[in-house]
């Protein structure tokens, strides 16, 4: 693996290898000295164009536990505010020769684009509404620790699927791991065509009891202003996961931060069925495994354009008869 | 109504040349045979059987020369076609000359075999007043390699609130009017423009998009946008506006032209309008005839255009619409953007692809070679735009001004391999292997483009 940009690029074996490596790192986390020297002398650059506390600090912690040097670069208060383009920012920071760039942007495809401009390994920490692959990996890890294999499990992803990069990565990752995925939410927030990813679509929670795992998405307040749903109250009455809707056999997940009283009621967040804090915990070890996978494996100095997928190659024009 | 010629180009020496044994194809004139063709003083002077025309005495051969006549050997293989006409290009002048200007844009047109183009008004400032139109025409008279017509805005500043001085603009040479890129959202506003057309004439050329449906979108709404997490634009954003404006035009007895159709539903709306006898016409772009939303999967910003590339079913319906004549003509919507503007994440990139230099070759490769449409039909549709704007259709006829395109249908090339005549390189066909190449273009009687390989190919 050269980069981690999309779950689409991963086979089941890749996911399993990363998750197993994360399990080995979890043992380290239980020791008194939590660092290993695996990436000593390597540099990890966190480049964040969106505010993020948990993902950024989790990557930072992961890199430090592997003894890598970490540089944090936040877009606010930087050259970006002076109008520097993404490309120039990346080229400038590349002069420091980072081994990996952890990138979060509000734009789909940005991680892929950056991978063509520099020689560092790119880790997509969220590109717009497209993907958030390390979230999906840590969710798979969390489930493996809690329930073991998820082959044949029914997983419901509930809420604002349209604006969720977590949903897209998780639909792909859960399916790769053998689960059956259903997305559910108000019709205004379920993108047309999402079923082509292989998931089922529901607009009510009537069949929610059939799920083994319920994955609630964050309902962002700004969606209300754009009239995606009539009101928070109506949203909650139809889609909130609460004590009445969550069955005792189900496991509850959420990528955080939770809006208590909106997508989740307080009692389910605090219930033993919720694995939300375990997900946060998993973040560090899974991101350690991802950095390890990308950097420790690559002994050779990385060449520019390594692994880049250049779409401009010569190709034939579609010649199918109309 | 217009006291001035609507098409304007730079002054160039009239062509003097003899094309020997070229295969002339002009479907409207009913010509599909090998001929010798002489162009003299910029006019098609003689059309003879192959070998019938002798080089004029004092001819300097292929290199041309003072008073001489250039000789080109077609060996019965090179095709001579009426020059193409593009009713929809963006020349970016004034204000965005870092993307394109009249000289580079018309050079690209000539390289693609186009003998005339119509420029859109979404410039900076917007082409919405007579003084600006005069100044642009002055520039075109100096710089344009092929004749250019201008469509000023329907509403001032493309703001959709107040009509431009359409009558004065017409007197100054406006071919028609369009708010391309910023479609007139208000039915009431458009209706006033349609009514005013009774006074001043001029086709209203409409980019159809209901902004309340397209807002927040950057590509076609469907499986690919869902997978990429990119906001989708549904086809009904276009087709409902086509239906609305066709009905308005019908109600006012007005003449409207629909730009760059992208969906099956829009083709149906046009067919329905025609059936009712409304005065509508329509164009389609090569990219909508050849590419689909699947080509956007890599988030290549060259594949970002408005209207967006849609589904395979839409593509097939557009091809069928063009074949059946529901869609009148091909237009490129040549939309140059600078490298730094397109070298950004997909959602941030501006809409548009260049297309003048690849249109014929791409359509020949993608539709003619596989047998979907025949060459004669392609030539007809690539020249039909002129008549829609009340201009003479380019033709291969003795006595007509030379508007001719010489092509080699066997030449295989990779789009963009040797760069572009356009100032911009954001072509959605870049890197594709294409068959069919424009070797020479004569526009308004003058040589506008001559491929460097021509002498070699012709020899």
C-alpha cells in the first residue's frame, strides 16, 4: 500500500492485516511505556483544512507512539488564508520531506489529488463528503473486538447519509468484511443512487429490530437551516435511536461527536450496548497500524508519483454503438 | 435588422490554391465524389473531375509564393468538407484573457475545422452593451482567424433582472442573445425578452438550468455522485426548464435555441415542442455524446462541465436525438480555464472543457467509425448551426466563398500530444487516441489553419 485514500482501494485481506496490526499495538498501549521505535526518524505531517479535535489528536498520538516526528499544520492562521492553493501548500510543505501527510479537507478527491503532487504517503483523514477510511477501519476493529467476525451481520447506518463521509467509507468497509448493510434516514438525506454501493435503503426504522449493529450518524445543526428536514424535533421523533428503538441484542455505534437528544437519546449513549468510547480508543491503535503499514513497509526512498494514478493516460474513446 | 455583418474576422489574404483529387463531401449539395477544386481570390472558382484542373501557370507548387497557387494533392483520400460552424464557444475576452482570447480561441477553432464560431457573453465585464460589442468587434476585426459572431446578454450583467438594450445591440451586429451560464430563472423575465424579440429579432439561445434544483451540485446526480459524496445535479434541473421555456416561446411565437442538451428528458421536451410547431432548435456537445458520469469517477476536473455528464441512457438518447434531427446541430461549448483554476479539488473547479480542437476527431472516432452515424450526417450536424442563427450555411459550391475543411480520416493522433492552439488545456478528450484529423481550414475565403503535416501527408 502506498496511500490510504479510499476503502474502495482495499481488499478484505488488507483490512484484516491492518486490524490485526492494530491489535498488536493495543497490547503496547497497555504497557507502562507506550511507545515503540518503529517509525523513529520518520516525519508525519498533519495537514488539516477543517477543524478536528479527535481525528487530528488521534493521528498525532498514533505517530508519537511510533516514535515518528509530528508536525501539525492547520489551514486557519496560515498561508492558506493568504490565498495559497492546495497544490502550493503541499509543494511547500513537501520541501520538509514528510514521509506521510495526513490530510483532511472539505473537498472530495483532495487526498487523491495530493498523492499526485508529492512523494509522501497520503492518509485521507476525510475528503469532503467522500470518504473517511481510518474511521471505517477503526469501526471494523471495534466490532472485531466486541463481536468477532461480522460476516452475515446486519448493520444499519442511520441518519444523514448524504453529507457523511463516514457512511460512505463504512458501507464499503462493512460489506468488504461480509456484513449486510442498510442505510436509513429521511429521503432528503439519502442520496439517490446510494443503493448502487450494494446497500439496502430504508426511509423508516420499522425494520430496525432486524439489525445486529446500529450505527447512528451525526445530525448537523446546519442541515436544518438548509431545510433538509422540517425540524430537529420531527427528525428525532422519526430517526432518533432511543431506548424504545434499540433492542437489547444490538450494538450501538456513533462516529462522534454525539448530539444527545437528537440522533441518540442520552440513555442509549450511556448504555452498555454503546461502544462509542471504544471507537475513540480504537482510533489511536488503528491509525498506528495505518502509519506502520504505509511507512514501515516502504524501505526504499519514495519516488515522486509513486503509486500515483494518473488518469491522463492514452485511452480509446468509448466506441460502443449508440 | 442589423445594418452590419454579424460575423467578423481579421483581414487575411484571399486563398489561392488547387486541391487535386480530393474526395468532396457536402451532403446538402449532394456531392460525395472525387474532384479537383480550385480556390481563387478566396472563392471556390472551379470544381472539376479528378485530374481535370491544371495548376495555373507560374504556380509555385506546394510552397506557394508570390502570386502563386498552392497545390495540394489529395490522392482521392483526403476529404474536403464544408467548414464546421460552432454556435457556442467561450472566447473569454474581455477580462479573462489568461484563459483564452479572440486570437487563440479562433486559432483553436480553425485547427478543429471550424470556419466560424459564436461567442458567449459571460465575460468580465459582461457583454451587455453596444459600446462593448463595438469594441469586441474591433478586436475581432484585428485578431480573429475565423469569423466570430457575438451573442450579447439577455439581461444586464447576466443578473436576470433587466433586459439589455437588445434593439441597439442588434443594430451593432448582435446575432442573438443569451444568458449562458446564468440562465434566466424568472419565467416573467424571459417572457419579456421573447416579446421584445418581435421588435429586434435575434435568436434567444438558452442555457437551461433551474438553480433551485442544481444548487450545491457539481456533477450528475446518480450512482457515481452518491459514491463520491459529491452534490448531484438532477437531469430535471435542465429538462423542466426546457419544457417551461419552449412553452413560453410557443405562447409568444418566439424563436428560441436550446444550448448543450444533456439528458434524455430534454430531448423528449424538444420533440414535444417541435410537435406543437413551436419555433425551437437545439444543440448538443461532443462530450455529452461520448462521455458519461462514469468518466467523472476519477474526479478529473476536465470532466467537470455544466450541464454535467449524465448516464449512458442519456448519452444514447442524445445520439439518437442528433441522428433523428430532434437535435439540430453540434456545438462544442468550448470553455477554456487556466491550469491553476482546474488543478484544484473537483468541487472547487470551474465548469467547462475545451472542445474546438477535438470535436470532429472525437465524434468521428466515437460515432462514425463504430457505425453509429455516418460521416455525411456528422458533417451536416456540424455545419447546421449557421442557419439556426440566420447565417449562410457553409457549402462546397462554385461561386461560394471558400469555407472548407480538409480532413484525413485515417490519421491517428493522441489529443493534446503536441499541445493545443487554445491558451488552455482543459480538454476532456486529452490523452485519448483519436482517428481523423483536420489538415486545413479555409474560413471566409482565407487560409485559417494548415497542419504542419499537410505537405507530408499530401505528397
